[in-house]
């Protein structure tokens, strides 16, 4: 058998390797506190689950959806107007995604030709690179450095590279670094993209998970943003709908149109009961959003306070459902530290190297366990003496 050369770019993922180690530890009778994968354990609101369940017993809902229902698109437009102050045209500016991951994996196919340059953050969520790679892109990293507050410095991008770039992916609040970008960054981003004729894709999965009384909006609220780009948004974390795979691409009508055309040749649309659940989530009672934010903020405090007390120097995240922390200086590689941490404490985290070259020297922890479990994780780390 002969297989595609493009697969040479993809080795076994870090999460698959961690899962294998976790399985081995559990088989040995050890407890594993898994903070590696960002899989939410907060259930959707009851009215959302009810909408899904009621629609799922209707035989008529088992046909191909083919397109987004009018009610769903209108709900998305109303949501963006109410929540973000952004006007969207329901006829041209909205395309559903079978989860943001699916959209990120495929959108480059509608924009990129073989050899085109795509600019991605470093560190970044892995599919930011993997999607464009599948399209044959030439990837160039935009470092997110600690000394710059983990925000991309557009002025550091060489002009020759900027002129060659066709697509740029950005995401704040950021996974894995957990930071938000100031308004000045977005204003500069719009001007930069317009100057060099670059399409911008802004991933906005964590705008509701912002702590300490801070707020976060949409990239599209900035003047000129809709002329040069689109935004991805997701219901996975905000509404506990990760497994339902609900996301949206909104913004520039040309980009949305090309993605719709591509998807019409790849899938048959979002399952109709899931469309009903999405409508219930974004158009219904929003009290769960604040409850979810509060839960993640409390988890952040418990885990970070406990780990800092154990001697681990870190900064509390201002947003997202993650903690981004440096590894001890005695370790050269983050993956080595992750394996040692697991062996000594039973706590599993993700090495920063999984998120790109600039991620080396850090680990990411997901706030996906209840506070009692996070307290135990911190206690295990303190008992281990790794940071003594």
C-alpha cells in the first residue's frame, strides 16, 4: 500500500501518546488527574438539552440538513448583535461549522494554493498549522513572546514575508497562553491586513471565559475588520456543547461564500436536532454563561493558588479554561517534565512543545476537573517536592 506524502507531516499526536501513558498508569492501579485535554465537564443548560432531545425523537429531522436553517442563521445574527454589537447579513455572512476544529481544518482549502504563505501564532492551537498544511501552505510563525505579553508584534513580521502572505490566523483570548489582546492590536491588525491584502481568520472560542471582571468582544467590531476577515466562534466551552460540534464562521461575505461552497462538497450540513440545540443555546436564557464563567474562575483560583503555594511560579490566567506555566529550569524539554510530573504526582498536563516552537519550556493545564480534584492535584504537586 502507498499513502499520501502529506501524511509525513503528521506524527502521532501528543494527546494520543498521553492517553497511552494514562491507560498504563490506570492499569497499574494509579490515579491520574487528567488536565491535558480541554474537554469541558460542565453540562449544557437544561433547556438546551431539552431542545435537542425533543428534536431527536422527530423522524422528520433525520433527513440531510444540506443548509443552515433560516432560524439558525437569524439566531446567530441576533446573538452577534446582542452580545458583540456586530451587524451580520443573514444571507451572506454566516456559515455553520461542525465544530471550529472542522472549520479550521478545511477553510485553508478554500483560500490557499500550493506554496502560499500562511501566518500562524506561535505557540498556537495545533490545527491552526495543520489545516493550512493540508492545503499545501508554507507556514510561517508569528511569535507570541512573554516579554510582549504573549501578543503578536506585527511590526516584527518581515515586509517580504507579509507581501507573500495570503492568510493570517489569530486568536485572543489565546489558547494556550491565556492572554487577551488590547484594542490597539486589532486596530493595527486591520491596517496590516489591508496593506498587504491578507485574509484574517480570528478564532474567538473563549470570549465568554474572561475573569476578574474583564470583558472581551469580537474582532469584527473594529472598523474595517469585516472587509478583511472572518471570525470563528464556538458553543463548545460557553454552553458545554463540545461533543455536539457547533461552531460558526461569520464576517466577510466572500470568505464565507467560498467556505460554504467547499463544505457543500464535503458534508451535508449540521444535524437538524443539533441546529435546534444551537438556537436554544444562543437565543434562550443566558444565565448559564455567567455560571460557567464563575465555575472556571473558581477552578483557576483553586489550582493556581495551590500550585503557587507548592512553589510553582506562574501567573494566574486572565481568560480561557487553561493555565500556561513555565517548567522548572532543571528540565530541558517540556515533554520530559510532563512525564516526570505524571510519574511523581499523577497529574497529567500537556507539554508546551505541542503548541509550536515557542511553547517549549511551558506546560498547559486544562481546568476540566471539579475544585476538589484540582485541590488534590495541587496537594500532590506540593507533596512531590518538584518545586521545593
